C-alpha cells in the first residue's frame, strides 16, 4: 500500500492544504470581505473545518467509492464545499457566496446545495444516526427481488464531531442497529476533544470504546501520525509517547495554541532532563516540534489511508481519530475557537505560508507544486468517476381508494382495514410499501398488514408461538421478503427510519412507500428527527393514532393537543385528520401518489404549491368509533377532501351559523347542527379534513394577490363566500383551537374556536368532551354567541 501510495499520499496532502486554505478563505471572505448589509454576524467554522481537513480530503480523494453515502459533520461544511470545488462539483461563485442567499450552505444540505451532499446535517447527532438507518434500508431493498441487487453495495459513513456523541439519539440507534444486524456503516469521529463551549472530559475514548464494543462494533483508534510514530522509535521516544499519553486534553490544546517555543519549554521541563529526550527535542526547530506535536493520527494522510484500507469487513466500525481543532491555523487548540475566526493579519499570514498570490485566492491549485499532475489525480479518483451518484426510481402507480364498508368505525380501525385490503392486492404499490412502528404495531392498527406481509429480517425466523400451536391473532414471521420493520420504543428511531426509507429512491434507486405509525402525542418525542426527515425531502406516510382527549381512559399523559399545529407548521408534511373511513381511503390513495411526485416548484403561487413537488403526509387518527355517512364518494367530493374541506351540510343563502369541525368531533358537530336547526336557525356544517392544506391554500392565494394575480381564489375562500357576512362560525377540534380559529379571518366572519388547551383527565369520552367544552351542548351555546345580534363591542 505504502509503495503505490507515495504519489497518492503526496497528492492528498497537497489537496488537504488546498482545501484547508479554501475553507478558511471562504469563511473569511463571507465575514470580512463581502459587504455586510444588516450588521448580523455571518459566521462559519474555520477551526471545525481545519480539524477535519485531512480526514475529509483523504476520504474523498482516496477511499470513497461512488456508491458510498456520507453524512458530513455540519460545521465542516466549508471544507466539504472546498473539496467538492476541487472535484469540479461545486462552482467558484457558490463558494464566494458561502452563507449568502443562493450560495453554498452553512451546513451541507442535500436539497439546497448543488454539490454532492448525500445526507443533510445541522442538528448534531441526527446525521450520524441516519447513516445507520440508511444502511438498514440498503439491506432491506437488496433483500428484495428487485433490479437494484446488481448495484454495488455502499458503505454508509458519518463524519462526526466528538461532542455529537452527547446526543441520546446516537445510543438509541446503536441499540436498534444491533437488533437489525447493522452492516456497512462507518462512524469516523473527529476526536479533537473540544465541543462548542470548551474542552471535553478526559478519557472519553475509553467510554466510546466500551459502548461501541458492547453493541458489536469494531473500534479503531488512530492516535499518532507517522511523524510521531517515527519520533517514538528514536532514542527517548518512548518517554515522549508516555508524556503525550498522560497529557490532559486541555493542556495539549493550550500548548497547541501557544506553539513550538511553548512545547519546547513544557517538554523540557517535564521530560527533557534525560539525555535521549533532550537530544530528540534538540534535533528539531520550534516549528518542527510544533509540527510533530500536531501530527496526531487524524491529520496524517498516510495513517488515515492505512486505517481505512485495513477496514475491509462489513462489521460496523467506529474510528476514533485524534485531531486538533483548528489544526494548521493560528486557531489551533484554543478553547474558544469554535466560532472563532482568524483575524485579517492571521489570514494574511496563512496566505503567505500557502503561497497564495493576492487576487488568486480562489484559484484551484494556486501555490501547489505540479498543478497538472494534481488535476490528473483529481480527475481519476474513484469517487469522481461516476456521475450522477444521486439515483432515481420511477413512480409506482396507485391502486385507487380502498373503501372498507359503511358501519360505525374509527379512523384507526379503518386504517387497519385499508392496509389489509392493500396487502391482499397483488400490486406493485403493495410490494413497495414498508411499514414500521416503535413497538406499537398492533395497537396502531398494523396487525393485519403484518400478518399478510410479514416482518423483515435478513435471515428467516419462524413465529415460535405458531410453531408451538399457541393461538394468537398475530403471526410474527421474520423473512427477507417481509415488509415490516419492527422497532424498539424510540420515536427518534422511527422518524430516522422513515427518513432513510423515504430517500431510498434517491440513495439506492429503489422506490419505497414507507408508513410509520405511533401514538400521536409521541410525535413530539421524535420531532427533531421528523423535521430532519422533511428537511431532506424524504417521502413517507406518518400515522399518529390514537389522538386527542378522545382516547379517554388512556388519560392525560397520552392525549395530544399540539399535533395538528405541528402538522400545519411542519414544512414538507401535508397533514390530514379525517372523520370518516371513506375520506381516509381517498386520502391514503392520494398520499401514495403525492409521496412520489417530483415536479419542479411551480412559479405561480397557486392553491397548494407543493402539489407539484410532492412531499410527505401525516394522518391524525382516532380509536373513537363514529357513525359513517352513507354516500358514494364522487370526484368532486374526493377533490374537496384532498383540498381540505367540504360542506357536510351545505349553507343556504339565509345561513346564520356554520359549525366547522376537524376529525372525530364530526358526531358532536352533526348533533349540534341538528339541535340548532331544531331551533329554526339556519345552520351549515363544514367538514374540515385538513386545516393544513386549507390554510396553505389560503396563504398561497393571498400571496398571489400580493404579486398582482387577482384571479386566484383559494378553496376556503370559495367555500366561505357561500355564506352571508353576518353569519357566525363555530369551530371544533379535539386539539388546540388555533388549528381552526383562523377561519374567521378568511372573509371576516365572527368566530368562536372550541378545542383543548390544557392537559386532560382520565374519563369517558362524554366526561372529557363536557370538561373541555367540546360536546354538542357547548357547540350550540357557542353558536348562540356568534349569532347574537349584540355586537361583542357592546360589552366594553
Ligand atoms: C442539536 C444541536 N444542538 C446544538 C447545536 C449547536 N452546536 C453546533 S456545533 C456544537 C459543538 C460540536 O462539537 P463537536 O461535535 O465536538 O465538533 P467540533 O469540535 O469538531 O467542532 C454545538 C453544540 C447543534 N448544531 N445541534
Ligand atoms: Mg469536538
């Protein structure tokens, strides 16, 4: 390896220097040279980038194969962009515009950056864990009889900061990875022993090693670079090694910052009284001594190449690579260097030491020897030979809504029956569905689906209870062609799994239609990972059930209040809360199509801007059974269900009050309307299936009008234009009232919004509806309020 690697090592060392310069300059330029128009700090991370310069450069130019997929430490974005630029995958202009509008992103983004980002990062820990789930999904798609089997298997690689290991989701995912026989996963830790605020605890590597080994990972530690190893072999070198090993993190960092003379002074004091060591130190100038002490394994290209090339098994592997934060810059080792930046004088010094001429700061190989050989080298590195690395898969046709009968039912039960109907179908759509749940498979309605489509495991495993002839409604057979990924109780893992499965078409060229279920309140538990999945434009169907206070006896700890607002505010997620099984059938059919759309964002700001680009879908369901409406769902109704609302009881020109509800309060709304009508008041009922889409359509049409398009009218504006201005609206939802309260602003109708604002109680549904004022009686009283002739202003 060493023989053939001489040219390669030199080339990668030169490229490391170059990417270190470009990253440093990129941040400097954004902060100190580009005019600052708003007085707000631009930011960027020179020290975190420098820490990984050799690691990233070695990987991209020496180790990675096109089929590998990488999550880069978020604050190493500058060095990542620099490497992409050197490879010809990033433009100079984007570097000049780093952190500016439309420029290279502050943290690598697979949706916004135009260079080759596999996984977005930003919220520390998530990108790391994501690689484990991507690896499980790679195994899942390769176990199927699909054409992608012929593609080479990739390694899922995370480049992590050492402080990222403080995030709990790392450990949740280690446990899940162990259960699923995780393979082909590398986590490379930039062990600079610094976080944002300071220096990390001594001996962290010990803990890391023990934890990873416990979960079946191989642990590779690279502490010393080749220069250090050579020095250790000199007479007295063992004393130097012992001193380095015993040196506390903060002292090493401080001496790194202070430089060669300080190293000499300290080492002479500590160990230099022995002839051999004194000679060892004396043989080196201050500068050489500083270089030697900075030559930790993570900065030594030769050692890094050896380390990665030796890791040839599929066992998941963690690499603990010792580094110095700010390596190769005047920021090296300073405890405040996370957001610290070089001064203009310091960057000038760096420019000189890198032999960069004034005005040539962005030039590709400026200041390097033999640019032609380097350019040849870059052209031929394995990673840079296949384009594009990002894959696609054709959309799978949907099979149409599965209507599952007309008797009283809950949306959760209907969900189970719809999936069962899909499971029975011999369709490509059914084959591409993969379900997953964090230990709530049966209690969220997936039982029938799993009985038909089985659980996934790389190796066959029979259901022991079945073998022992013990009666059970659940048949839990694990097989490679199974279509359910059973997870432990960690909602972060659910969201990460959905994220990885929802990018399968792009990562592995195989379309998946992932469905994840969980108890609705626990969405909050996985919220950052859900946001992260949406941020990466992963496509999945998330089902929150049961929800709200309607789960009655389950009590306050399990009642969700905020989730419809989360659904509305979460970008990339269209949320629905149907009341009836036929609505759900229509929504699920639409969702499978919507999840696979990939059109360009449309320029007109029409009804629902994401209808062309597509996205993920969230369904809020319930276990409360309600009477169904006997009807045929025609295209007009189906279309309205998808747009977010329809008249369950249409208004007449004399309409005095509208009861608008979302979800299970349909029955209370219908009952209240009957009572109000009985009092001879003219009432209409608006069934809202998606406050989210309804609201977004309204926002979009208002924006269109701001842009002088006066012709656009949203669905909700059309609906409410059918009622007189003096009519009032009562909204009702088993969730926060703000979800529907905005309806009054659309055309200015007086509105009272009913809902849940406080933690709930245990009780029956009528108890709780009465307690929160969601019952038919309260709706009737509220209708009286909003239609009262007495203006509310009279009260003041
Ligand atoms: C979830 C989350 N919390 C906080 C932050 C803010 N933050 C950014 S980097 C960082 C410290 C990272 O330290 P480490 O991972 O060791 O990276 P390095 O030392 O290489 O910069 C923190 C706290 C974040 N990005 N994400
Ligand atoms: Mg660190």
